[in-house]
């Protein structure tokens, strides 16, 4: 799993910029690792993401991160009609773009996911590649925020005004 789905090379490359002064600096280094990757590496990163409510989800083969995210969005309790709709949209999208539909679903619901799916399947290849990479970065940011907890300093700052 990790912040970048099944792609440890992202963290390995970002590590070259360590130490990081903040969580934002770490996220920036991760983003730069992806943005500086070859087209083939970025495409492999996109293809490492599972279909939403797809075969891997049904078979229980998602990473723990993807399982939690899809579950939170209600994708683990689809009706037969909703599942058929997801299957049709997944197939159409992948046939058009060559990678799965990627959306940061942590704060989404079925209706917003369907709307994004139907809107984005008509995008140009270049626009959708950019959108998919942007969604990967958003997913990574959310996952990073789950993994890294603030380190309490134990200091209390008080400002007294006369």
C-alpha cells in the first residue's frame, strides 16, 4: 500500500531530500518524485490503482488503504444495479485512457463518484492524465496525514498584553 499505491519508488526517491522540515515538505518531495518520473513510471503508478468497486475489491485483494477508502465512500455496499454501473464505467474509462479511473474517494459518496466518472470519461487523454495524477497526489496527501501524527513539543506559549 503506502501513500502512493504499490509504488515504493516514490518514497525511495523522495528520501534523497530528507530530512524534511514539515509534513508539507515531505509531501512536496513525494510529489516532485512523481512529477519528475518518466511517463512510463507515472503510467505504471496510475495502473497500480484498483478499479473503484472492481474485481480486486470484490475478491478482497485491495491494499488496506484502498479498502478503507472505498468502504468509507459506500462502495462496499453497492446494489446489483450500482455494481453493474461501476463495472460499465470502469471498462469504458480504462478502454479510453489505458489506466483505471482514480478519484480520492475518502470524502466522497456514490453520487459524487458517479458524477465525476461520467464527467471525466469525456475528457481528452492529456486532461485526464493530468487529473488522474492530481487525484493520486490528493490520495497520497490524505494517506500521509493519517500516517504522520504531530509530535507534541511539551512547550506552552503564552502572550501577555499590558
